[in-house]
């Protein structure tokens, strides 16, 4: 006993066409088979596309490997050119230190997928190590320890403090600008203090004190406006906040 594949009517043993809808059972079966094959092909293509698409973690590891290979080729080229032309290793130490700094700064960020804090820590220490290496190549450890590292640590610490303060803030607005102004004032003060200590062996503030005295009151008013004025409806209308 056979049935119409379209409307389900009972067909006789010799019926070539459905008496109700006029559908030919053989043609309908062929269309169903072709549709199933088409769906199978579509699923196969989709599955293949998903399999070929690499996850972000794999792409980052590939980028880290390509970075390492490219920097290694550049370092080997510089080293061999200096060795063959200069009779020793002299000027190539500077580009080698620079290439090493780029690798140490970028590579941990690419591979530290599960521990991004580790990549950030290594990236923060890389500039410090780079300055010490460049100063050591010159034959002394003078400006890097007393000038470069204090300034670099101040910049990194203030940036980390700004990011932390912004993330802990319930509302973001004028407080972000205030934190930025305070960070600029602190960086200017530490920069001039480090330069004066390195040059004349004592702290002597001139321009940074003027910059800080101009920025700190503005930053304080912005914090006041953010925490006090923005909550009062009448003051918000008065100051258009």
C-alpha cells in the first residue's frame, strides 16, 4: 500500500497520479531526495567553514610565532653585518637591544591569553630593562637608574592608577578629566625632580611647580563638580551639567 507524499491519500497499486492533488509519487520522491542532498551539501559546507575558521587563541599564537621569526631574522642580519664589516660587535648592540625590547613588549601580550595580567606585567617591565640595556651598552649605568627608570615608573604607575580609579568609579564624567590632570601634574613634578637630581644632585623645581599649581585646582574643581554639582538638579540646570 502506498500513499501520496504530498497529501497522504491512499493510492492504488496501479495509480500513477494522486486523485486528490494530482502529484506524481515518483517525481515527489525524486524532489525530496534532491532536497535532502542539497541540505546535506549545505551542512557539509557550513561544517567545513567552521572547521577552517581558527579560534582567536590560535591566531594569536601564530602572530607571536611570526613576530619571533621576523625579529630573529632581523637580529641575525644586523649581527652578521656588524661582525663581517666592523671586525667585532659594536653598533649592532643598539638595534639588537631595540629588537629585544619589541619582542619582550609584544610577545607576552599575544601568548598570555589565560593570564593577561602576566603579559601586562612583562610589558611594563620591558621599558625599564630596555633603558638599562641601552645605558649598559654605553659603558655605564648612570642615566637609566637615576633618570629614566624613575620617570618611566611614574608614568606607568599613574596610568595604572587612572585605569583603576576609572574602573572603580560608579559614574564616569568629569572625574576622568580630573584624574588625567592630576596624573599630568605628578608626571611633570617627578620628571623635573629626576632631571635636577641627575644634573645638579639636588631637587630644584621650576616649571613643573607652575604646571602643577595650575592643574591641581582645576582637577579639584572638576572632582567637586562631578560628585556634588551633578547630583543637585537646580545646580545642574544652572551649570548646564
